């Protein structure tokens, strides 16, 4: 439940979150860090376009 629900993570004390995240790292057979980094790198241009779009939209709305 905690893994799939960000709202639940927010309800847990910071120390408990750290403890649970460390436990997940220990029991997880796959380190997704490099995969996540490469995925972000592959999508960097598209993500930057989206960030720029939303920044312009909020600046115009002011």
C-alpha cells in the first residue's frame, strides 16, 4: 500500500519513511537508480519543453 500511494507516505513520520525506504532498498533485488537516470536523460528535452510551457503559462496568468 505504501509503495503505490504517495498520500500515505506523507502521513508517516519522516524517521519511519527513512526506515521503510532503507528496508525496501535492502530487500529489492533490482537497483532502479541507473534505469531511472537513463530514462530521465532520454526524455530530458521533452521534459524541459513541458517545464517551459508550464512556466510560461503561470507567468502569463499573473
